[in-house]
C-alpha cells in the first residue's frame, strides 16, 4: 500500500492523557446530570421558563452538532483535501446526535402534555381558524413523525461518516472515501430539508402565526458558524497541548477564513430578513421584530448586530488574527457566545416579555447540558484516533498552503 | 492470494478515482499557452466568426431601430397596461444582470474557495459579465420614459436642490448596477494587464506594440510588481465577492420590499443570488462549449473536467433554486394569507401556468440529469440544457413579475399581459448585442488568462528554442551598463538564485517572470504588500462620503447650520417623508453605503497596485535585452543585477550568476 505513507512529522505528538480524561468525562457527565436534575426540580415552579430555557440550550447544542455534520458533508461534497487533518473532530461532534435526541425528550413531553412552548399544540386553540388553515402541517402526529425522521437521519448519517472514517484508520481503504463522497451528495440534500424543517418546527413554530421563507437558511447559517467556532476551539486546544502537531497555521488560516465568511454570511442573512420585514412593515409579520426591538431586548438586538457581525468581521479581517491560534480561538469563542445570545434573543422574549432577564434555571440547564455534552465529546475523542491516520488525502491536507 | 490481490487492485482504483486531475492536459509548456491563446487574436478571423458576427450584429441592430421607434412615439408601444406596469423590460433587466453574476463569481468567489480550474474560464466569464450588465442597463434606462431626464437619478448638486430618495430600492439598483459595471470592468482590466503585456511583446506592428504598451501601463513582469499585483488581485476579488452578492440582493429588493403577494418574501435576496449563479453558469456553458469546438487547441485548457465541474455547479445551484421555489410555496401556504395563497395558486393553475411549469421543469428538474456522469461529459447534452436553463430562468422572472402583477387586489382590473413586437425586438436585439460583443472580445483580447493558466502547468520547463541573433542585445564596449542579466531554467532555480543573490548582499536587483511564482517573496525577502491597507482606506473613504451624502440629503436642516453656512450648503438638506420611514433610516441606507464602500475600495486597490508597482513605466532599461523583452511575459525566467549596486562587479557578478546556473548571461546596455 504505497498510497498511505504517513506524513513526515516535524514534532512528535504528545499522546492524549486517556485515563485522566476518562475520569474528567465521567465527572463532567455526572455534574451535567446533577445540574439537569436540579433544574428539573425548578421546573415545578416555573415550568414555562424552564421549558424555554431548555429549548434554548437544546437548540444551542443541536446547532453545534448539526453544524458539525454539515462541515463533514461539505468536506466530501466539495471533494476537499485541506481539512482531512481536522475533520475527525467535526465527525466526533456530529456523532453526538444521540445525546441531542435524548435532550429533545422534554420538548416532546411538552408538545403532548405541557403546551408551554408551542401554542399550536394547546387544545384551547383546536378550533382557531388561523391554526386550522395550516393544521395539515401543524398537527401532533406529523410533528412527531418529522422529529423522529430528523433524528433518525442525523444519527445515522453522522454515524456513517464517523464510523467509515474510523474504520479507514484500520484498513486504509481509499474506497471508503469514494463511498462517503458518493453518499454525501444525496445526504446533503436530505440534510438541507431536515435542517429547514427542524428550524421551522422547533423555532419558528414557537409562534405559529408568523412565517419567513428565509428562516431555515438563517438558522442554518448561524448553526454552521457556531459549530465551526467550536471546531476551531477544539483544534486549537488539541494543538496547543501538542496532541495534534500536524495542524499548522495554514489550517488555522483556512478555518479562520471560513469563520470570516460565515460571519459575513450570517450578517447577510440576518440583514436580508430584518430589512425586508422592516421595510414592508406589514403588521402580521413585523411584530416579530417589534417584540424583540423593545426595551432592553432592543439593546440586546443592537448588541447582536455589533457582536455577532461587526466585531468578529473586523477582528478576523487582517491575516494575522486568522493565523494566530490564540486570536483565532478568541474570535471563535466570541462567536460561540454570540450564537447563545442570538438564540436567547429569539426564544426567551416569549417568557421575559418586558425586559431581558437571565434566571438561574436557564444557567443551570445550559451548564448541565454543556457538561453532559462535553463529557460525551471527551469519550468520543478517546474512542478513536485524533485525525484520520490513513485517509488518502492526508498528505495533501498536511502540506496544504493557504 | 487472489483476495489480497483484488484488495490491492481495488485500493489502487480507489486512489485513481480520488487523484486530482490535471488542469492543463498534455504536459503543455508556458510558451505553448502563450501561443495558443494569443494566436486567437493574432491570426485572421476564421470564416465562422464572420458569419456569426454578421448574424448577431444584424440582430443587435434591432436595438437602435426599436429604440428610435419607441423613443419617438412613446412607451405606449410597449405592452404595458394597468395593472402590469413592469413587463418584459424589467424582466429582461433582471435576466441579464443575473447572467452577469457568474463571471464575477468565478473570478472572485472561486478564487477564495481555491477552485483552481477557474483560471481557464475566468477571463471569458468576466467579459461575459460586462456585456450582460451592458445589455441589462439598456432596459431601465429606457423604461424611465423620459430618457433625457436620466440625470435626475444621479445625485448632482443642482440649482433646484432636489435630492434623490436614498431609501428607495430603485435608487439602490442604480448604485448597485453602476458600481457593478465599473468595478467589473476594473477587475477585468486588472486581470488583463500581464496578458496585454504578453500581446505587446509578441506584436509585430509598431502601433500595436505602442497601444498595448499604454494599455498594460508598461508591465515588466518584475516579481516585485507581481507581489503587489497578487495582493491587489486578492483584495479586489474580496471586494468584488461582496459586490456580486449585494447586486443580486439589491435587484431582489425591487420586488421583496413591496407588500405585493408573491414578491414580498425574505428568501428573495439569496434566491436571486443562486438564480444568478445558475443562469450565469448556464450562459458560460453556452459560450464555452462552442468555443472549445471552434478552437480545438483550447481543449487542453478548458478540459472535460471543466465542463464536468460546471455541470455540477449547475446541478447544485439548480437544486438550490428549487429549494427556494418549494419553500416559497410552503410558506405561502403556511402563512395562510388568502392573497399570498392565491398568487401561487394562480401561477400554477392560472392562464400563464405554462410559464410556471417551464420554470420548474427547466430550472429544477432538468439540471437533475447532471447527477449522471453521462450527461455531464457529453457537450451536446450540456450545451442544450444550458440554453434551456436560461429559457427557464427567463420564465422564472416572467412568473414572478408579470404573473403576480396580472392579478392585483382588485379583480375588476385584472388583465392579461402580452408583450408587443417592440418588446420582443428590444429583447432579441439585446441577445444579439450580447453575443456580438462576445465575438468581438474573442478577436481583441486574450480569451483565457495566460498568466493565470501558467501557474497551473505541471512543469513549465521547455524553453522556446530560438537562437539569439548575435549582437542584437550585444554589449558594445564603451556603452554604459544598466546591469547583468541571466536566464534560469526553472522556478526552483530562480528561487534559489534569488535567495543566494539576496544573501550575497545585492540590493539593486530584480527577478522577472511571466507569472507569479510561489515562495519568491520569501526568497527575495520582500515585505508584505501594503495594498490591503489602501483598499481599507479607500473603503472607509467611500463609506464616509456615502454616510455624509445619504444623511445630509435625508434629514431636516440642522438649526445650528442656518446661521453658519451659505444657502448653497443648506440646500443639501432635503427632508422628505417616504412611506412613513424615519428621516435617517439606517437599514434602507445600507445598500447605497455598501456600494460606495466597494466602489472606492476597488479603485483605491487598483491605484495602489499601479503606484506601488512603480507603474506606469514608459520605458525600462531591461527591455534593452532583447531576450528578456521578448520572453519575460512568455516563458522566460530572468534575474537582473543592476550596475549601480555597490556589490556589482562585471567579472565577479558574472561568475556568481553562472555558478547559480544562470544561462545566456548578458550585459544590458542602458
């Protein structure tokens, strides 16, 4: 097998402290379960706030996983070579989808019994003409069927890529790459449909009277950017600890350029949606923004424009910041935080109608899910190699010049 | 061990499937590329060219004839009637402007996504962009009715102190299309500079040589200039990528900012972009497939892989366009607004339903054939589909614009729209004009970017073997020396020689190459080019000018200024309430501000390159060496040490360059 020479490493990789991280993962997951259990207790008093906070956190981590799957798919669809060294970590994040599905369960409960999140699920509205007009789509059986389909697709697709890539580490069969490439085209189409309708079902559906054709694209672009940020953070973290010395500044530069592009793309999508609705000023749709451009929520909205677009855009504009691991990590962490702010701004005005507020419930749920997912990710990280050892494009990736 | 053997074979075939294809076939050399591309311009036009140019020229003649007719009679001869006041004229505007987008996309966005196959098609597609925008501009220009009042659209300080409404999408259009046209021309011309220099060095007639020399600003091929050039190209490409996205979006806001059902939808900006890329790529395929057939020599540069890639782009963008159609349908239903639902129902089942089906069939279903390699690899299938796709895109605009307008809110005023022969004359005239201009372009300028193709060559080794005429650049004793030149036979050698020359302590020296060589800035230890800084400055200047302009002309006169300034300055302030929008409407000002930023950034980038690279240059002493003046823009790699360098000594420097592998060492007279 001549085509699988391992690239010449200039620095030797420091092995991952597996035992230490295994304990850490267990601790994290334990803490996560503890946090979530505590927040469940709090739901007794503030069920509505709890569920919205839960949806906020759920969607945050969902967007990270679904974005990661997009980056893996994009790698194969575009026949890319540069990202082989870093691809495994995106595969790892995407393969956490079973956990995301688990976190969906409280939302599923609310749809049937709680009716705090989605107004249309409430029996009180069963004869509302506005709802009846769209009940062919907004009905409980179809909603559940869609959710099951989305998760089934995402779990299987993510597992397929993760597993094939992992198996390739063992046998170095280039056909695995060919097969994944062939599968990726069709899967990307299904992925696009799932992402669109998941965004419509779980976020836009919070208010069934409101609709926007760009919604799916808007949510997707935000998710892809946030997930890319997480990916960058993981890669920089592994690199700084010398576990992944194959990653050099060229890879960081390329990822930084992608983050820059997706920052601009987010700005474009968000502005297009906002400007058109603001300009036409039709009461039945413009109230979506009026509600969010009111009181302290308006300050948050302005902060979002500055923080989610202008700050990372200007920060990532010079070449130097994209090639400097610390600077890039700073930008990525910032974008990740802004993704949380954005989702908060989209979801929580339904609970805190008058002013921005953050309760301990939201924090507990977010921290709980975060630790749970971080622990799950660490386990995944330890379960396979840090990069695809025998990918046919590995050499191209290691020698890439940005 | 049959199983193991089979596995090895399978593994190897997998690797071949994954191997990167060569972008220039048959191991071509740099000199071959120059010959192949420049000969299209230099040789007399073939018969088919005269036939095609004649036919399309005749068709293009319809434009002035029809224009004279309807300007002298009035726009009543168009098919416009209430309620359809935007007919095929606006449709054709959108159609052409979007076709133009693929050219800029290929030049700029594919450059950033590292799709190097773009290098052989970007020049032709940039030309296509310019011609398409030109065709597009015809329609709104005449649609305004009183064409002699065109200048009312332009913010010129005039005595009435009446200003444009910068909150209006139609004015954004003017800024967007104007910027798009100028910046596209600039970018195209910028890319052409080294290629015009190639033409200059090959020209045999003096007047041609002089003309090309002026046009390329005296390009030498110096690697110090190439560094600024590359940085400038990247910067302008970055600016242009934003531009291409903004223009299609601004065009979409003509429709999407209204409250009309079927027009007001948030996905329109990205939808118009994907539609633009889609139709533009289809047009490139329409042009490239016959071009390859007409000049088989180009097939080594525009390979089957290129067609395959373009077909894949058509598939991807066609599917994205389909996504928009479907999500529009879904949200129209989901929104449950009866007017919105009716508009789409009318598009699908109304009297013009054939346009909807043509649009859906040609734009969404037809490109799906490109899932199969067979359809991607057959030029005839590809070419036919590319034409049908543009027919479909035309019907898409018909369905959006005309079919929505035919059914307005008052059923009593519903009316079926029919374009008249004048409308058709103008449209087909513009088609003729487009192809006629493209044919002219083929004969005047290099159709393929010569310098950029050369960066793709596997081994640009083989030299043009031409015996240097003795004494042509001979150094006569007693003549003043400019410097000592040497030729090197490979990039690697030139890189090494540059490094050694620098280390030796030479300061006044330069390397010359027909294309930028990677790693030279490190070998020559050149500082980072400062072009990006000037681009940023230019952009900021444009932004500030824009902010000053839109703010002053939209807000009431500040009382503070009344006592301090003259009436003329106060005339700038022109507060009007439009659609109940605030005087200072930031979201509505963004398009104009963005376009002005881009316009200034692009031009300052161009000027920065020109001045940082010490252009324009009427004469350069290195051209006294005939070998260099002929081949520095063709296939020669040269290094010249100037005599004014303190370390220069005719004998030692000569030995030094010889030891580095330099050939044809020549003392260049001043």
